[in-house]
């Protein structure tokens, strides 16, 4: 873990999702090609309890099917094309299993940090925290470099009760007050607090740092925002264009 104030880090948001369809192996390959040192992705669960990497709770935007992800068994989900919407060259991209991302990272010999966001809807995915922890602990190469986060703070509590050592990031809700977010995050033993670009300011940064929480901001695609946040003392940003911002 780098100390707060050690310079702004870049986290590839849903992979290099400015260049390839988000949360696909194509997007993850691309950010690894760019030398990403941290990769963010969204994890959900199929009806047969496989952990998959998808942002939306239904497949309308990505595959043109208005159906909830949670109702799909993996065999059926894996038949959907989630690349075509982005561009014809990505025709045939599939929803990856969490293990497939781990295989890719291991096969590339990458030491990237993995920012694993649990994407629960109104009804949480039963058992998702334990399954994620188990898949990670089956890979010694990933030890200590997965950071779990979620807007669903009950999921973070379950995760903490399952693992005292898990690294956790606290995703602050859009209406959540600063003092209660920091209190909650500290009580959960989080190492970072993640804020939207619209909410980030110096007061948040100072209050988080005083509580020993690093501040990560999403989603930052403009170099000018990046410079402003760096100046403010923000520790990391989630970006769809990791290569562009690295040249800021
Ligand atoms: O974790 C930061 C960011 O990914 C949260 O927002 O909607 O892109 O998952 P979203
Ligand atoms: Ca996310």
C-alpha cells in the first residue's frame, strides 16, 4: 500500500474502457498493454452462482436484451455478445468470468492491483462476498492485491466479517454525508474512500486523510480534472483512458 500523498495513481476503469468494450477481456488486455498498475471492474452473480464481470444489472445496454443478469445461468449468459455495441471489431466479446480475468492477469505476469467492485442491486446477490474471497484466496499470486468495494455497505460488512484481512474501499453514495461516510468507512477498516468527480473537493480530501483513508475519484477522463484533483491531494482516479492521463 502506498502512503497517502505519494502522487496521483491511475486506475483503469472497467479496463481501458475508452478503447474497448467495458469489462471485457479485450478491455482488460488493452489496459495491461498500456501498463496499467491498477484495474477496476464490476462483479455480479449468475443464477447458478458464477461470478461474472458486468456493470449493469440488466443486459439492455450491452447486449440489447432487457433481462436481469441475475436470471441468467452462466451457459446462457456466455452466449450473449457484449462487444458489438462498442464497435464491429469487438463482435463476439463475451461476459468474462472473474476467473478469466485472474487467468489473464496471471498469464501476463502483471502485478496490477485489482479493484473488485461488488455490484449488488436492490436484492443483494446471496453469497457473492464469500465466493469472491474464495476465488481470490485460491490464487496465491493475487494475495494482498485485491481491493473489494461496493456502494452496498452491508456487503462490505459481510465481507469484513468473513475476512479480517481483506482490503476494502468504501464507495460513498451520492447523497451520503461526509462525516457518516468517513465514520462507516473507518469502522469497516477501509483503506480508501471512493467519491464521484462531482463531489470531490479539498474538504473531503483533508477529512479522509485525517482519518487515514486515501481518496479515489471516479470517473476522470480529462487531463485538466486530473491535474486539479492531484493538486487537491487526491490519491488515485478511475479513468477510461489510462494512457492519455498518464501523459498529463
Ligand atoms: O468504483 C468507482 C466506480 O466504478 C463506481 O461507479 O458506476 O462506474 O461502477 P461505476
Ligand atoms: Ca465500478
